C-alpha cells in the first residue's frame, strides 16, 4: 500500500479517536450469587464450566456438535515450556511431557478432546500426543460423517498442525471412535508440502518457515492452511487443498500478498497468519502478521485466488491476526438502497513480543478495528476499540488481543447477535457490542485467576493469565483456552443483548 493510504488511515483513526429523605424501611436484602472463586474480575459474563486440561498449554479451540455425533470441543496444544518460558515460540524448546491420567503415561502435548454435553462439567476424554518433544500442534479442525471420496465413507476426521521450528506438516487422524474407544484413533495421512517447482524453478516443495493454522470445510472437502514454502517470503502463505480423500491430499492453489513471492517489490515482512473462509460468498480473508496488511480474495477459482481488496493498517496498526466479514442490514444514519446493506471487516491485531509485555514499551497498543468493505475496491477504516491500559501492563505477560471467535460450531461466525468474543491475553475474555460499527463498545468481560498450574509466558515476566483463543458452540457458549496451562473456561454472556435489525 502507498504511503498516502497509510497516512490517510492514520488520519482517519485520529479523527475517530445522594441520600433519600424517605423514612420508609429499606428493601429486603436480595440473595447474592456465590462469588466465583476462579474469577479475578467479571462483568456480564459468568463461568459455566471449567476443565484443568491436565495442565496442558492450550491454543486453538474448535467446537463441533450435531445430534448424530454429540457435543465436542478440540484444543490444539503448544509445547510444555514451564521450565523454559517462551522457548516454544522461539523454536528452541525445553519441552517436558505431562502425565495423562487416562493412559497413565507421560505425554508430549498434542491435541485434547473434550466432551461437552454438560457444559458445566467438560470431560477430558482423550489426548492425541505428539510422539516427540518440541512439537507445536496449535491448530485443530474437524469434519464429521465425511463423504466425498473417503473410504470408508461416513467417518470423522481431525487435522492438526505439526511444527518444531525445523520440520513442518499437517497430520490427519480418524477420530470416529472417540466416544466408544478413543485408543483406536489413528493417523490417516500427512501433508508435508506443495509439489516441487509448481510456481517456477525452485518455487514450491517441502514446507519451510511454519505449519501454522487451517480450516477444513465439511461442505466442500477443501482444507485451507497457512504454511510456508520455498519461493515465498515470510513464514506462511495460504495453501488450498482438496481433502475429499483424506488419505490422498491434493494441492490446488495459494493466496499471498502481492509482494510475498521472491523478487517482487514492496515486501515488508508480512506473512499470512491464517485463513478465514466464507465459502458461501466465495471469499477468503487474511491478516498478515509482521506488517499492517489485511485483505480479501475471491476464491471462485480455487486454483487461482484473486485479490479483491487490501489495506495497510500500519501505522498505527500492529499486525492483523483475524479478519472477519460482517454484513449489516441496518447501520445508524445509513438509509435506502444506496446505503444498505453494508459489509465490514472486523479485525483484531495480535499482541506479541516484548513490546506488549510488562512494562509495555510500545506507545501503540494492539487493538481491534472495523474496515468498511462494502465497495471492495475501496476499503476504509471507520472505528477502533481496545481495552484501556489500566494496570494490565503491570500484571505481566502479554497485554492485548490475540484473536476473536471467528467460527461458531465449526462454521464461519456471521455475528448475527452482533457480539464479538475477544481473547485478550492478561485482560482475559472481552465481549464487544458490534451493533454500531462506528461505535464499538465493551459490554462484558471475564478475567480468570491464575492457579497452581499457571506459569510465566516469558522469562523475567510475572505469572499472569494468558487467554489465547476463544470459540463458540451451538448453544452460544464461549470456550477460552489459556496459553500458560491454567485450563479451559466455558463462559456465558449475561448482559443486555444488542438491538439487531431483522430486516
């Protein structure tokens, strides 16, 4: 993006920027709800349930429920770096296994499977461990009753990332037996890279940089991943795979920023963090960490995604992480067919690194913001939102957003209730009213206490809660993971719901 557009973005953001005399007796005291022993602070959000996750460090949370297959939540795990905080992020690693009481074995962190029919008592059913140390399996996506070309048909599958900082891949498991005999879960296949030279001499091949996150569509059989490959700069681009036959993944195409391919001008250190996919409307959305870029791609032709909009939020953006489209049938002060409906992109940055840890040395906070993308060729910012600094920079650990809930029960979150759940590291979970895209307002929060399983996220930092990821189940309940091993929290918003147009 041009300097002019970055300057314009900055300018727009700056401009947004008794006692009674009555002698009547006092009313009878109302019974008070019991204090939540796990909450450090809470408003309009209550704790429904909790699981200690065996003390394992959680990252991506994925819920998936239906009448035929039951109610489940899957959690991607990062290495256990209690004795060497942040080593897993630095691709160094001083990983240690954790006891799994179900098997009686010491297991390297992998993927957790929990049954959630009773959300007040999430049950840790199984752990798919990694078979070696230092593996970051942060991402997890699942499909049920799978058809297409799969043999046998009707099975359930899970795909997870596998990243040591030196070796990278995605692993596919058959999880059909998770509710009858989870010990029979088994690996089906792996994705280790794109075809060599598929994008020119020396371009393509075995993954490099990272195997980060992905989303598997149950409706189309397509898997979208963020993964690195030779010939492209930055840790990852978005790869698109045909997974109709889980045993034989087929590479289809890729999406990257206009400057990621080696030799092209304008590169500013960006990498495609992960895909947010709206298959119904043939759109793929990407936030580019390492830069200020965010954009949307037309995926009508999966082999050749076409960029339809791109915006540079830096300055003052800190690096987009999650980009979600939201359509509004009603917006204050917009009328008539020329003004409505309107589409916006809700974007959260990722707080990361020493700039966002105690003492928060950066003068610019990571935040969330709205971009008007109604006319895709002309995206422009309309508002920002962030948690006030308060004392969060004194607590330790990261302060700022990581991600907002981008899926509901495994499908893209369309924000029909105009509420956003935002994972905000040491500020816990925040609930934001999006009903007016020009005036984002916090309406609730839940900040868990640390416990005996919590540990610092980095050397020299105090121990603080680090809420890392949040997802929403079929009942509207939110599931939040903690990066430093404090557990999994099931939460319900109890405040006033936004007024949403039904036109």
